C-alpha cells in the first residue's frame, strides 16, 4: 500500500510524482494496482511514465467512480469500478425518512452500496496467462465480441487444432471455448444495456443474435436476471 507523504511540500505533485515513481519501481512485476478514485489512478499512470514503467504490461491500473472524462482522456484509457450515485442517494433518503419517523437508529449502522460493474479499458487490457496460443484465442474472441463467431472461427484465426485448443482452453481457463465466446458476447450485451438506449431487439440484431429469445435466455443464464431487469437496475449509471 502506498503511503502518501505527510509533508505538505512533498505532497506537491512535482515532488510526490518522484516519490510515487520510486515506489512503483520497487514493486514486483507484473502486478495489478487499484487506486481509490480515478483522479489518483491518473496520477499513478503519470508516475509510471516518469519511472519508465509500461501500463498495462508491467502494471495494470484500475480506478474508482468511472468518470468518463478522466478515464477516456487518460493515456492509456483507464479501467474503473462504476458505482451508483443514484442507488446510494435512494438508500440515504430511505434511511433519513426512517430516522425522521423514529423507526431507525443511526449508531453503528453501515450501509454498503455495491458497485454496478467494472468498465474495462486499456489500462488493464492484459491477459495473465502464460500461454501464447490461449492468449491469441481470447484476444480474437474479445476483438470479435460483436460478431456471431463460432469455435471454428477461433480455430481458423489461431491456426490451432480444435482438439488441442479445446483441451488447453479447458485446462488453463477453466471453461470451454464456446462458453468463453458466449460469456464475452453477453458482456457486450450488458454494456449496451448500460450505456445506450437501444431497444433489446436492436441490440440483438446489432450483435448478430438470431432472435430476442436467444439473447434473453443466454443473458439470464449468465447474469441471473432478465434483460429488462438489468437495464432498469444499471441503465443510465456510469
């Protein structure tokens, strides 16, 4: 855990950047690092540049709050944990109402608002898998997540025998190539539900699903809720 300098002079960014860079150099690599907020994550990215450390190859970085402006302008773009200010506000208002009505006591209470999702960007775009063939296969699947690809497409793109690929994938990743494709595509569905106002039928068509029923069934299997319930819960949240 990085400990910020106590001295106000050392906490000036021109001074602290050097201190932070030295701390980053001392870490074993590769490593993942999370900062409490996106602004601090951006500081870490800049300190990595000062230290000559590659992001995400040597240090993968993730922030918190999913501030689009900060995350998209960072170089590389910053992955971040998205939190729901709306849900936190509703829970706070509910507690306040109970307190005012004398139905609740505040002492000792902890209200935890769960994050909604992780918005993955380039700062964590690295696979911690020490197998070139499997990395190649997963990258192909991710790059074509909006296309109705099949296992044979992965086999053809990676030039790996299907039986060999299936065996290695199951052993290293812990699931089949087919399941990886399905899970990756469902994450694209979830992203579109969160970040767009497109109808479910348009999302299904955009991603090449043959019917809304198919996308609905796969989504419920992966997320444990319907498409509409997911959009109502997370839609409009960063």
